[in-house]
């Protein structure tokens, strides 16, 4: 592990991490996907829904679709499906 302010990096040092996507078998550190992959479930599922903040945001993922449903503030419903 190393760290350095970007402004202190040489052009060569800067081009290495910015030279394209790197494959990682794990989701982004700290994301909900990472926590779930690590076996930590900070938001309990209720009837297939993951409640992130009660009455503010909940979502459900259907791996068979794949599809994602979400409800914002118990007002706006959204359904996204990949074909």
C-alpha cells in the first residue's frame, strides 16, 4: 500500500493508475455490494426488499432478469431490466 498527493506525482506515476480499468473480483470497497459479498448485511431484507432507509429508499434485485426495483420516499417507483 502506498499513498501520495496527486499534485506530488510525476507524469509517469500519474499515468499508471489512470491508464485504464483494472479487473477486481470484488466490488468497490465500502459499497453495499462489497458488504454483501463479504457476508455483512447492514440492511435487513423484508419481503425481498432491502430497506436502506425506512420510508426513504428500498430496493430489490432479481438475479434471474437481471432486474432492479426501487422505491424512493414511498412515492417514486422505478424498475430497471437488462435484456
